[in-house]
C-alpha cells in the first residue's frame, strides 16, 4: 500500500438521489484511486442541496443515505476515506458566515456555474440567497477541511477559482497565510453521455442508469440506447462518434482490443447494433452485479451506515474546529 501523502483531497456531492453510471465513470472512479494515495474527505452536501430543493428535508436525508450506500458499494473504504455529512460539521456554516463578507453580490452573480444553473431553473434574479451564496459555502468546505486537491467536473471549475480568490482575500485581510489555496483535479470521463445521446447523463434529464439497477433494467437501458440513426441495415457502414453504445464500451469494457475490433467492423459495415449491444450488456451486467449485491447487503444494516457517517463527520470536525480556531484568532475574535 502507498503511504498516504500530505495532500488533502476534498470532494463532494450535492446530488439528491442515488448515484448513476455517469457518477461512476467520473467522480467515483477518481475517488477510488485517490483514497489509496491521499487523505480524502468526501462530503455529502446536504445543506447545499437544500438550496436547490427547498424544504425537501426528507428527500435530502434519504439521498444522503442512498449516496453513502453507493460509495461503500463501489469500494470507497471508510478506513481510508472520511465520509462526512455537511450539516453535521457546524464549523462549515460558521466559516461560510465569515467568508460571506469577502465576496460581493456582483461577483456571485458573475459566477458562471451559478449563472448557468439559474438560467436552467428559469429563475435568474428571483433566487434564494442561499443558492446565490453556495460558492461561498463550498469555499468554506474546502478551506475548513484544508483541502489542496479538489476533484471536480468541468462545471465546477469556477468554484475553485472563486475559492482561491476568497483565500487570498482572507489571508491578505488578516496578514497571515491561514487558509490554503487549492487546485482542481479534472477527471476526463465526466462527460458520459445519457442513454438517449442528448448531453451528459443526468437524473434530471431522465437519461441515466442507476448503479443499483436490476439485471432487467440494465438490459432495457441498453436496448433503448441511442446508436446511429443512419445505420438502417446491418450491411451499411455505421458511425461510432456520438454512438452511445460505443461511448459506454470505451468507458467500461476492460477489453479495449475487442472494442477497437468492434468499432472497425461497425464502421466498415456488416455489424448489427444488436451484436454491439449484446457485448455492452455483458460488460455492464458484470460491472454492476457485484455493486448491486454489496449495496443490498449494506442496506440491511442502516444503523451501521449512520454510525459510519457519524464517525466520519466527527473526524472531519476535528480538522474544521482547528481551522476555525486559527481563523477566529487571526481575526481577533477571541474574548477569553
Ligand atoms: N457543489 C458540489 C456539487 O454540486 C458539491 C460540493 C459541496 C463540493 N462542497 C464541496 C465539491 C466541496 C467539492 C468540494 O456537487
């Protein structure tokens, strides 16, 4: 085993449902690798999720448990990675409060991720303050846990930039390097397409395949997967680009030589969609069967999941308390 280095990885999910194959191809695989090399905090962003899902406390709570089950089922090991619930580390909220004064409303409104998300919601200006300020809470998550390496999708890059702006401003204000700057780690497979081939896989778009999908659901998903609308007869040449079945084979088939052969044959003509789909079905069944089985086992003991989350949150809290102590001391906020 590699000795853990001093790099602290902080990563998080605001997702409000069980994880899907898109998460697996992106963040989950990255986190599995990182947990053997670094000290890793994985944060379940329940507080932040409420900014998106106002009042849906039950839904968010259920999502926390579902996602924790998904983590463990794919092999995130709580002995190596610290899994925490955002709301169970109150110092994160406390730090957010101080950092709020270091960011202007105009700067928040210019954050490209927030802007984009607001446009999608059709909300623009009519937005909860908690949503507008979520980049600040994210900066607090990262800095309170002293993260230096942050695995994120491309859409979250503006968050890292804004975090570093806040860090520099804070350190300048107190005249000491109290908070640390961080660096984004981009995973290259974050853009697994949806089953319909329209954009990336997402629950919101309904084009996802859950990690806990049954064998029949996997087969059904593969059958309805988008291939090449021009590929009308088996004999005619087919397109591999934009063909969801091939994108999935690229992402998940361990036998890349076989994938290359299938691609060549398909492009030449004479290879039926059904044959390529049969291969993908085989690959996905093999990938997901052990994950599903492990998840079912773990779900039988919800108390064990909750106590793991409690321990992870308590451990993360030790780091956050220490950061807050340094932050408040540097700000002159100590009275005794
Ligand atoms: N904003 C992230 C998302 O939408 C979740 C998140 C919250 C996060 N805090 C974080 C990610 C800290 C990385 C680091 O999924």
